[in-house]
């Protein structure tokens, strides 16, 4: 019976060969987020709330073109499936041009509105100032962050996810080291506090992009990297897939921004708590997203070969893997909520505000894992309109009115939101 719950050995090996490096890379990203949160949490609840809110808004603004990852992956995977080897990297060239042009607009707008935006979101002048400073530093390297999305889609599409894994591990280790030096001023470095966290992330992002360019120039010249420009039609196709996919990401981040704003009306302890909760969620979400990207690559290559039945079978196989993964990752939140929260903060007020929400997370994460796997698989294949519509309906017709009523009318706390 257990055998029937798993894909065949050959197909499971294929999933693991492609998926494990992506999972390892994303888990390293999540470990960095957790360590970052732990370090900033030692500064105090306001600093923790500021970094959480500002980090969420960084993802919101870069999310406007995050879909370049899906666009590059969808096009490159189809080209690989069609065996058009000399044209595959044109999808990457296309993505880098799109990243550069879009980042100019995003950076200018983001920095211009940062101060009033955080005054609205945070409902606390001290938190708003810290968040605005952090946000501006992060947005100055926006072009590098968006370019990394394009590279990620390319490596995953051509079965070279180990490159993606290696780069993320290097970036995250560097980030943790710089956090230790710059947040607290260790070994003679300046004590920058919250801004130290932002500077560390910015430096690691730039170095990661340089690493990607070096590897692509060394390994993908024969596939057309920096040799061939996309046609106008190819550029418009990538832009269409990327922007539609990005709109789903932006909607998600706007939803999170709304949730942060509502939580901020409760207390700074609740705002710090929701930052911890979201980072703990990512421990489960990122492996799910990685499996979704893996599924998108495997199904995309099958579709490129014209084999729709095989593309469907990969979906069934990934469902089996996802069920096992969700059971493994969700249980600690249900069984050991307070012990996990103490890793992030010494504040009993923050722990008390968050402990029951952590238990709820352990109950609901199973279904959320499966949702993220198939959502990201659809995005990686270029199909995003229906998921975006469903998310819009669920959030703005159900979730937003409900938590607004609970907080503003019934005066409930963080647990009701979660």
C-alpha cells in the first residue's frame, strides 16, 4: 500500500534530482530569513515589526515583475522540450532586458513613496522610520534582485537547478555573516541595527547576481546567452506571461500588506508576532514552491515534446510527494508552538500573542502545501489567470471583510486574523 502512495522509482528519482537542489536552495533562503528574524528580534519588538513590514513591501514592489521567473521558465522549458538548444538562452536574454527596464520604474516609484507608505502601514512613527530606512536600502539594488528571478527561471527550466541552489547558499551564508557583523557591530564593524540587516541583504544580492552572470557566460554561450536578442514578438510574449504571473504575486503581497496594516492596529506585539508567523510559514511554503517549480519544468518539457499524458502524470506524482511533505513539515507547529516561538523572541507578550496562531498553522498547512505546489506549477507553465481570479475572490470577498470586522468591530487579536 505504501508503494502505491509514491511515484515509480524512476519518476521519483527524476523529481528528486531536479527538485532537491531547488528545495535546498529555497530552504537556505528560508534559513537566512529565520536567522535574520532571530537577529533583528534581539533588537526589540519595534525593530522586528519594522523589518517584517519593510521586507514584505520589498517583495510587493519586486513582485510587480517577479513573474519574469515564470516567463523565462515557461519559454525555456518548451524550447528545451522542442530540442531547440541554440535558442534556449534567448529566453534568459529576454528576461534580463525585461528586468532592467522594469526595475528602473519600480525603484523610482518605491523610494518616492516610502515615507508616507510606512506611516500608513505601521501606525507608529518609530516603526515607520525604521521600516522606511530599511526599505530604501533594499530597493536601491532592485535591478539585481529582479535579474536573479530571470536567472532562476532559466536554470530550473534546463535542469540545472544545482546552480540555483549553489548561488542561494552562497548568498545566504554571506548574508548571515554580514548580519552578524553589521546589525550588532561585532569585530569592529559599525553597529547599524535594522539598517545593517538591509545593507547585508543588498550586498549579498549583488554578489549573487555577479555569480549568475559568470556561470551563464561560461556555460550558456552556445545556447545564445548575450549573443542573440529576442524579437519583438518574443519580448511581448515573455512580458505578457511575466506580468500576468506577477499580478498574482502582487495581489498576494497587497493582501499581506493589508493583513500587516490591520494587525498593526492591534499592537506592536501583534505586528512583531505576525512577522514571526509568516517567516515560520515559509519553512513549509518554500519547499512546496520548489516542488511546484519542479513540476512546471517536468510538465513543460513534456508539453514541449507534445506528450500531454506525461505532463498530467507528473501532476499526479507530485501530488503524492506533496502529501508526504506536508505531514512532515506541519507537525512541529502543532506540537511545539511555544518552543519554536522562543527561538525568535524573548518577549513574552509577542509569544502570548502568537502561540495559538502557531497551533492553527500546524493544522492548516497540509492543504496550503498542496495549493502552493500546483499554483507554482501553473505559473511555471504560463497559466496564471484562473489562480489569480480565485485568490482575488477569496481574499477580497471573504478574508478582508472578515478580519476587518473581527479587529475593528469585535476588537479581536492576532489569533482571529490567523
